[in-house]
C-alpha cells in the first residue's frame, strides 16, 4: 500500500518491521516517512514516539506467509502425506480424496501458533495506541491460473500443483485467526477488499506481484479502504 500512497502523493508515516531495528528514518520531500524497526525485543524509542504521537488510526499490515507455506508444503516434500480439513465458515466445501482429514481445532491451533510472534507485535502496538489499531487481513492466495505458469518456470509440473481449495481454506482460517486476535486487542479488523477477488475467491491475476504479495494495483484498493476509515 505504501507504493500506492506514494504514487497518489498521499503523505504517510510508516514503520517497517523488516528493518534493522536501529530506528533509522527514511523520508523525502513528498511527505512520507518510513522508520526501520524489527520490533523485538521491543520497539525502538523512535517507533514508540511515532505510535503515540498522534490521535489518528494506526493502520497495521502485520502478517506473514506461514499459511502459504503450509499449503505448498507437499511441493517441498512430495512424500509428505496430503491433508485437508473442514473450514468452519464453509463447512460444505468438498474435501480432497485420499487426504488425511485433520480436525479443524488442530489446524486452527497450528495456524495460531505459526503467527504467535506477529500477534505479540499487534498486542504491543495496541497497547501503545489503545483503540486506534486497525488491522488489515492477509492478502488472498493466487489462483491456479497464475500459479501454474509461475511454477512451470521452476520445472514443476501442473499435476504437482497443491490443492487450490486447501490453499483458500488456509487463507480464510488465517484471516479468522488474525480477526480473533484483533478482537482481543480491541482493534478494528478490515477484511480483504471484495474487488481484489476473482469469482472463486482468489486474488485477481492482474493484482498479483508474487506468490505471497499483491502489486501496486492491489495496494490502491487497500489505500481506498484506509482512506474510507471513519
């Protein structure tokens, strides 16, 4: 979304949690500032000042790709037994034949633990800015239409594609887990923009940057969501 904001000349202040944690500021004359921080064991003093220094909403894209890796894990190890599960929000979705059916609670706990570190970050942001945190959902999975040619370049045959419905269910479960933690933090939760989804609920191909991220066009949709927050 930051690329979309810069493109639209929207001033912003941001903290990148993929930084070195040294509190370094990067800025330009167009009114944007990006602060480098990794958030552990605590935020830098500069980050804390940024989070507490205004009364507006704190828009959070704290997320991760553990659910994507889980959906693609059989490609890493073809001997790994395929699994499936019944998603609570879509209980009638068909299960893939020949898979080990894992109880929903077990998959839920695996996903929750996978993002435990991210949830600690959310909790600390919410503590610094009570009632101001707005957590956005992780981006949707890519479609098989996009994934197949991408994997073919890596000599992966189409028959080895992971179960598309499993990838979708893992994403929706991850969204639910992030929503639940946002609720516990007293944060507002914003789901994926409907305009970003194709007819099957996957990210529209023209919005994809790579397997785990959207491009600047996807960022424009997020920016519109952020600007509409009351």
